[in-house]
């Protein structure tokens, strides 16, 4: 290759050629950060139900580990025999790991109660019991 054989990159004067790798690197970092958000989020790991027939109360115990204020269980939906009977939205979690909510639900023997806990970022977990 002689001195006359030079390779040039035309950037139309917008970006100096030495900045092009830096811009590509920055774009790659931003893309990785955006793609990592769902990895940091997770659905509740466990939902446990217990029904107190005497008090007509459903105890929903949820395990959803998070110390990030924007990552919490945002909603719990209760169904009885397949129909929504209660939908409760929350602005935060009452504990960083495992916590319980109590709901007044009229149910009789044979009814199927289902609770679904929804993460504020991604995913959900459900559990159901048959009232005895």
C-alpha cells in the first residue's frame, strides 16, 4: 500500500471519525442496561392461601424479595369459583421478602378461591384452595 492508497470514512462532517467507536460503545452500554431491566425483575416466588371460615377471611401470604421501591407487588386479584371478587392495588410492599394480606371473602364449603399477585415490573404467581 502506497501513501496514495488511503482509506477514508466519509461522515458528512457530522461526527469526527475518532468518536464513532465511542458512540457505538455508548449505544451498546445503553442497550445492555435496557435489556437487563427484566432480568432484575421477577415474579413473586410463592403465594400461599389459608381460609378462616369462622371470620370469612382469606389470608394471602406472598414471597417477593425486593428492596427496590419501584419493584413490588402492585396488585392482588382474588377469584371465587373463577369470577373476580376483589382487586386490590398497592403502591409498595409491606416487607422486603414475605408479607401477608387479609381479605374478607364470603365463601362456603366447596368454593374455589384463587389469588394472583402481580409484580410491578414483570410476572405474576397464583395459588388456589378449596374451602373446606
